[in-house]
C-alpha cells in the first residue's frame, strides 16, 4: 500500500518530477533500430517521459532525437524532408542536423549567423544491439553506454520487440518482478508455448502454487528468488533480477532462450513494454525466431503498421470464455504478454495503490518501490546518482536451479546471476 | 426552471450525493436476467450510480454484485474465472464468493485466516421477473422486495428490455411523465406500430393536441392525468403513474399490453432506460412478443452484441428527412423509443434547466421535481425514508378512460389506478 | 513571439471575449448557399465563435440562423420539422420563424399571447454570392453588407468551397498572409496544379527562395508585398492584401482565376477555411470549375457527406514519403490546401506563440497581430469600430507584377490593388 503522494512520486515521470529526473539519469530504449532502417528514411515521432520528440537518421547514418517542433513557428518536423545531412522543415526550409542544431534558415543571409543561434532540444541516440538508446538528462552527467548482455551478444543470438501498453510504467514493471502469478495466469501456456514448453522446471512451477519468496538487495537493484518444492529434499528456485529503474529478466527454462523486459514511460498513462529473448551461448533457431516474430512467448502480434497489440482494450483483448473454461488459457486471453498487459491495463491508467492489500508474495514489489522511492529522493535532495546507472549493474542474469533444501539461491548467486561470457544460463 | 444548485442536486447520483443517497434507498434494476443465463457463466461489468461493479452467477446459481476490482492489486475481476462457487482473479488466484467475501488467497497459509479479513464491497442481487435487482444502500436499511406488477405476473404475460441512453437519468425520466408530447412526436406511430395501433383512444390522442393536465399527489409519487376531448359530453383521460424516484407507466391502449419504464443512472451522463410490456390478465401473443424483440413499441433494435440502440447519436439516429416530410415519422427518427431518446440526448448530457420555459402541460414535471427535491432533502437532513421505498407504493397501474365531463379521473382512481389481481387494465 | 495573455486575446473568440466581440462586428461567412438548397429543406447545425446555432430556409425562402435549442426544454431543433413558414420542434410542436420568434405554442391558448414572449437568439443570414453571411453582433451596430469582389461578380465567374480545419483560426490565417512558404511547401505544385501552372511568375517564385518583404498599412488591414528577383534590373512583386480580421487573397498567376480565403472560428480549436476562386472579367472555364470541384488548387476532396478533408490528421494526411523524396510534393502531402492545413494543424490546436523565433519574412504576421491586438483593445476599451467593417475596405485585389528595381509595388497600389470593375487582375 502506498500513500497518494508516494504513488504520485513513483508514477509521474514528466520533466521536473523526481521520478522523471531519475529516469533521465539512464540510457533508456527509445526505438527499435528497425524503425530507422536506412539513411534519409522517414523520421519517427517518439514520445518519452511526456516529451514529444522526433527521431531520424541522416544521410551519413547519424541518429538524431530532437524536439518534434520547428523552432520557427512550431510545425511538426515529422513532415520534414530528411535530406543532405539534416532534416528540413517543409514550411520555410529551416534545416536541422542530428544534434538539433539549426544549419540553415533560407530567408536570412548566411553572413548574419542567425541559424547558429537556433538549436532544438536534442538527446543522443545510439545503436546497441537491436535498440536505439537515448539519454535524456544533462549532458555533463551522461553515463557510460549500457552493457546489458542481451544487447551485446551477436545479433543471431538475440531478438527484441516492443509493444504499446496503455497504463503507467510502474504497474507494468511490477508485473515483471512478480514471479508468483506465473503459476496462475500463465499456467495454460507453460506447456504449450513453443518458447516455454518442455522444460523440467515447468512441472515445479505448476505443482506448487504457493512459492516462498526470498528477496535480496544488490547494488543495482534486487534479486527476487521464488522457491517451490521439487523432488524430495530439494527446492526449485527461480531468480528474477531487477535493475533500477525498470529492467527485469524472466528466469530461464531448459535450453530455451532467456527473456526479459524494460518498461519505459511514454507519458504517465502509457508505456513501452520492451521484450527481448536471447541465448548467451548459441544462435536462436529459425523456429525460435519465427515464433518470436509471430508473437509467441513474451512477444505479441500487432495491429498492422503499428506497435499496438492486435488484442487490446478496444476489443476486450479478444477474450475467449470457452478457452478460459477449458483451461486452454487461464484468463481467456491468448498469449503470455497480453495476459499480463490485459490485467495491468484493467487496473486503470494509474492504479490507486492506497487500496491494495499486499501479501508475502508481493515482497519483491514492496522492496522495489522502497528502493525507487529512496533513490528518487536521494537524487532530488542530494544529487546522488541512482543504482543501475553504472554499467556494472547491468551484467546480471536470471537463473532457474534445483538446490538441496539447506541451500539458498544466494549461495550460488555469484556464478549463476552474473554475466559470464561463454557460459550458458543456469537453467532447469 | 431550476437554479443551478437544484439541477445539480437532482442530476448527481454518485456516492455521497443527496440524490445518490436517495437512489440507494431503493431496489433498482441492475441487469436483465438474460445477461447471466447460466451458473458459472461469464461475469458482466455493471456501472450504476457511478460505481463500477461486477455481476456474476456462481456454480450454485447464486447471484453476486461486487466491486469490479480485486482487493489484492486492483485487477478487474471481469477477467476472472467463475468456477466452483466463486469468482477467481486470474492474476494470483484470489477467490471471492457471491457476497464479495474472499474465500481463498492461495499464497497465504489457510490457517492464517488471512482471506477472512478480505471482503469486497458488494450488494444483494435478486431475480424478480426478468430483472436482477439490487439495493445499494446500507444493509440495515434494506427495504422489502419490490412488488411491481409487471415483474410479478407469470413470465408468459411480461417482457422487459433495456437500452443505454446517453444522457442524465432525469431528462429521460421527465420524458416518461410528459404525456403531452405523444400527440406530436409519436403521432406517426400511433396508427402504425403493432403494439399501439387500432385502439379507440388513439383518435382522441391525435385530434386534441392541447390536453389539460390534472396532477395529483399520492404517497409514492404522482398521478398525471391528461384530459382530451372525446365524444360530446365526454373527456378522454390518460393517467400516468409516477413512483419515486423513476418508475413510470404509459396509459394503456385497447387490449394492447401495458408498458412503462425505469430510468436508472449509470453515471451522471448516462442512464439505463428500462422498458417493460405486460398484460395483467393474459399471456402475450407470439406476435406481440416478436414485435417487442424486433424493437417495436417502446423497445429498440440494438447494435449487435450490445444494449446500445442501432440508431444512436453517432449516426444521427438514422434521421430520415423524407419520412419526416411525409409524416411517416414526425421527427424523421424511426421508433417510439428512439424518438424520445434522440431528443432527450440532443439536450446534451445534462440539460441546463435554468434556461427552460415551462408551460401548463409541464405540470407533471414540475411537481415531480418538487417531490424529488423535497424527498432528497428530507433524507439528507432528517433521514426520512423517501416515498416509493414501501412496496405498497409499487402497486399502481396506468389507465385510459372516457368519462362524462363532470367527472375526473380522480373519482375512479381507487379502482383503475391500483393493482387488482385478475382484473384487466382500465383501457380504451 | 507573443506573451501568453496576448496569444489568449487573439485566439479566444467565444461570447464576451475581446476578439470574440471584434469578430461580432463583421459580416462573416456562415454556410455555403448549397447547404440550404431549397425552401423547407433540412436545417443545418452551425457552430460559429463557440455558439451552437441552427440554419434553415423556410417555405418562402427566408434564411434563419437561430439558437440550436428549443426555448421550451432544450431539445435540438435540428430534429425540427421545417414547414409552413417556420421550424417546428418535434417534441411538443413549438414553432419558430426565421428570426427565432416563437409563433406557436400549441398547448397554450392563442389568446394568451404566450408565444409572443418567446424568442430565440437569432442572427441575420443573407445570401451574397455563393455564401450565406451572418452578423453576430448587436442589431443596432449592424454594418452595411459585404462587398468582396469574389462574391459580387456574376456566378459563372466565381467558385467557393469550405473545409473544416482542426486548429485555431489565427494560425490558419497566418498561413494565408505568409507568402514566403510558397517557394518551399508548394514548390511541387506550382508547375503541376492545373489552377497554378504555366504562369511566367512561377519561375521567379521558384528561383528566388529568399524574398524581401515590404508590408504597408492601409485602412482595412495590410498589403504584404514579397519581392523576388526577376530579369536583370527588375523585381517580381507578389502582393497579398489582408483585410481584418481574416480575409486574405493570394496573388494571381497569369490568366488563372484569383483566389483567397476567410478563416472563421468554429470554436477556439477549430475553424472553417473558406476558399474562393474567381476571375474579375471572365467566366470560369468548365475545366477550371471541374478542377476546383475535384479539390485542385486551394480546394480539397472531402470525406463523403462532410466538409472534412479526405486527407486529415486521423490518417496522417495520407503522407506519401515516396512523393516527398521525389519532390512530386515537397512535404509528401498532396494538394496545396492540405499542405498548409497539415502543417498548421501539426502545431497543435492552439500554437504556443511564446516559443516562436520569428524572422524578417514574418513581418506580415507580426504586423497583422499588432493590428488585431490594437483593434481588439480599441473596441473593448473605447468602442471603436474595427478596420474591415466598412465595405470600402473590401474592395481590394491581390497583384503579381514585374517592376524596375527602382520602383515598389506601393507605386502601383491604387491601380493594381483596388477593385476596378471590368479591369483584369494585375498578373504575371
């Protein structure tokens, strides 16, 4: 349960808000690289942290992320011409480079130097893996580039998608660190989804619906361990790393690719759910990549031409009561991602956390909120750089492991929960 | 004409408002019984008096009307699994019975008794006739069950429908007690609609467009008598009972079934228009029931899969100017119900009653508002139970009668305007 | 750049606002005459200056523009019956004539004189040219009828259309007096649009993208002269008259018809863009009229049954990046009118003028705002009739002319920029 002012602090990320300032300390995913496929391709509208921006890729392949609107009279540069090393407003020909610097105001004499004084707000945009990342904070505080394993492995080993989610980022992220719902909401999918089925661990997941949680702090965030009964004298541990503010990884299953998410605010009532799948030591198979593109696993099928899920709140997520009744899907909604999204969106655009009743299995959520509140206040009050900015914090993995009852996942953390190049995931 | 504060008082029915408290004194229609056709069928979202609720029917056939959102983290229980005597949230398996009592929190040990402390807001939901009724007030003040004749007669004698109306309840209800518009707005239908045509009274209705109104108070509300000229030395009286807060009956025509309405607030800008047809002493014929289902009389045809009229404000009610010009329909809108609804919605979501110019034929409306204001204030200030709560007030009928000029409808009220079992309506 | 309070003053035109009062000093276009084609035809909803009105044409051909809502209980008279010299509300038969005077209240005895006391707000509606004009100010200050040349020439010489524009009137109007964008935004169309191509002046327009502006005040508004290089020793002048508050004319091209606009507020976030084409001395050809109806030149193709452009913000104006890349259209949007509208709408419903960076080519805009502010304040503070009300101010023309470098367009203003009957436009 949170008081209203706590909930407001965590959920509001526009310019000048404490949580907004905190998000502006990190490199965050802005676009899929596929959205800007070629030099001089069409620019793309991007709304992040309640700011309206425009992304483009210039004639030399440089990426720009600038204010959407021309400095002259406020026209959207989405209508601009991307040509000859810059984006030109079609109204009067003002031209900007990828840093937002105005490089031409045709009506003014060049010798006046007028255009040199005009510069749009802009943020760096860099490609790492399949993602274009941005950093929206003050230039002098820009941190080193992100080092998430999924983005650093060779491209044949990784796949990333994004989808529009119609609610605040926090209730989406809270779903990502909530291991306890898997035995319920996704129970219909564990044994049928091509990217989940067949793992030995699934049977523990299904047979013990009352996991015990052991959550541990680390420098970048948390490890959330869920313990279920396994064979006599053993426990099955699933460990979810959470790196602040919103990186999560799902524990692996057998030799399946491992997956995880970022939850990035568009504005206070919408977010991007970023979803990745990768394997640290092998290429994805054709079947796996095909399934991901088809919306299996944690990915979705889209409304054509958009990143909006085909099953969405306007069509009640294509609810199928018959499939619910028969247990083909537990909630009647098809697909793991939309099972989560449908419920999270059903809470309303920003859930009122003063009405919750949290239980022991919500410990991960409780501790994550605590860490977020603490970090946002430390940044606001003392300028303390928040956890997760340091790339060393990025080098985490999820794990699924069977241990004797006298051991905890903490005992194997060093080895199983860190990125060790060339080493396969710790998975059951 | 009403002052703004009077209009606000009458039109606002959310929790804590005087008129909202008053509506919460009554049993009101919540759903059609057909919306919950089977045990363990799909739950239904219900918004009433600005509260978001969920109706369901459990494995033993018990009806529940509970808060839409799970007490745990706020997920909509519309996605829930209706099974084994309760509704289970698909997120973490919390389960509720038909009273909103939480009966299972899987993550907590049974012996903790945790779930016993969790109870959702809930209201009783009972089936009488074709309707599921609820009472949304304090449990200790719950009145006896409703005794409206249309809901008590054998099922073969009665038919009920509902439709979404996109305006405040009061301007819809005011249409129901306004007998004077029939000679105008519905004039094209009196002689063509299968559920209206052929009655001797229709000709008086059509030939005298300037009725005289005699409105009388009774314990539960009002009788609104409209007097028109009939044959030499006689008047044709049509008497509409209004029972507080929003039950009305249309005066009968020949041996046609008698009809009437409830107008129930969804929120302050939407209401349910409930419409019933019944005959006190005979079964409805196949033709009559077919016509009702087809949207004739006071019923409507729907957008498939919804209770929204097919002719609605998004399509200008399928206005047909040619039919208007030829007088096939007086306003160009087809069907008695949509003729009323189109005009009432055209006033805006909540009509500004400070701009009205009321005339003598609006006496029923004026007196009804006066009674509502008085009752809402008496409840608010002194806790007085409002008229219409007592089931004795429900046992009224409408009547249509020709009387000598020296008699008023009041003289025959006892016999014609009360429910007398086995006695046919007083109708011309 | 404008301060917020200046921007508010110029952009808000509802009842009681200074700019709203100013618009209420003029005869303004309300409807196309084609919208009320016949006596007793269907009435038309009209929203102007944030007032909801209803236009109709009675049995004798008289035009009325009255309050949309019946004085009795507030029903929209759009549902009314237009018959026998007036508009009858279909609810209770109240009837109004074209002046808004109630002429019948059926429920009240005629001798009571009741209906004589009921009068709806109404404004005069007169047909001049293809337009129905209204004046929404106090009756005692009604000015003489408008004398715009395009509306006074024989009907075979003129053509007018209107389209809904989804932004404030001022940013639309500012586009109309901004000659500098033509060389950019419309460059793809000058040589291809049937109503623009082939004129000698076009080549100057295209070859000199850095025009010099000379703006001169006149009694009714401004002349905005744009000077571009022509042959050795000569300048090409394009002169745009602006008459307050929102009449503009595009300079002519060869013997093409001349065109111009009115920008009339619907409410503060929507306006009507009125577009006319006429030739002062000859009939429009069949080809020209056909092209106008097809949406060429400054006209548009519509969503069928509406005056909303087919290319609109819901479909990203049918953006064609390939056409943009090839320069078929400069911005990728097809058609001169939608090129303007798309950019103006992209600024948002009401652009924030505190963020602008204006340059020398924006002088016309700067001076027009200054004149508007001055006039609105003079009216508000001292009751001064604003410029443009006097029909003498209407008799202006645009011009396109090549002059020796030692001459300005001001030297030929008398002859070229005034309406001289029977004289062709001054055009190159």
